C-alpha cells in the first residue's frame, strides 16, 4: 500500500531517529537538541521529555555526560535537579553574578519559625503537624503550615496511621528545584545548613534561604549563549 504524501498544510514530521545521518553527526545533533531544550526550559527537564527529541536507543545519561564534558572550562554546567536536568552556573562565578546585579533575588523569605518548620519537615517527612511540634519542642500553628504551603515549599502527604488519621506533610518538587537538589538524598547535614547560611543565628527575626547551598550558587542560566 502506497504511503500517503504529506500536504503543504500538514506540519513536518519530527525526525528523532536521524537514521540517515552518520553516527558521529547524529550523536552531536542529539547533544545539541538536549542543550537547546534545557536552555529554553524554565524548569528542570525530565527524562521522558528529553526522550522525545532523540533516538529510541540513545542513552540520555551518556549524552548528558558528553555535554558536561564539552562544557568543561565554561562558567556553567548541566546538573541533575528534582529528577531532571538544568543549566546552572558554577559556584566559582557566584561573586561575579552577585556583583553584576544582573540576576534578581529569587530567595524565599521565611520567618525563623517557618524555616525551622520547613527543615523539620524536610528531614522527617512524612510528618504530621503534631510530629513537627514534638521535634521542635513547641506548638506549630496551622498558620505556619499554611504559609509554607502557600510558598509551595510543602504539600499534604499520606494520612498518618495514628488516631484521627491526621495529614502528614512532605516537601515539594519546587523545594528541590529551589535548593538545587536532585533528590532528598542530597539534603545536607544540619551543620552544613548552618555553614551555608540556610539556618541563621537564632536571634534573627527573619531568614532568607538562598537558591542553593551557597548564595547565588546554581543560578539558572537564562538569556545567554550556550
């Protein structure tokens, strides 16, 4: 049966396989496609999204490795964030970025109380409000939980098997993205949090959590040539 010819009104069929290309050129084109998608995306890009633009038998992990190798010596890199990948600037250039004032402050302003509740949830999730109160040794109000939910740092988890089946709370994917974490296994130790400025002095009335473990570390690469 003859194949129907595409009309001018129909969009061209996207060729992910590139079977007609020589092997080395095909691999380079797949690398370029992944870089283009990561550069254009406002958020980390997940594996299944990248799989749409490369061959079915191509290894995304090996392509990412080759992209990272090609970026050696550049002030930015491709890193794993929240289960996907994204461009991030290297820590060594944080001072230059800060001095330029070219990047708006995207820190999340939290009160000291909110920050301590967030840290408690992050390290003990899924955990109930009563559980957080027990961890901190003081009552945690619904208003604090609501504020953290409004800032998209936490969300409701599974119900607790305890009496009354209260909701538990867990951190969100936005939490991972904001702090440049690939998974919760990448959470630093509490001492590292203090050293990095994520937990500030107890006398401070407010607390600003920076984008990642160092101020302005892992700032998203946007509106720049790759």
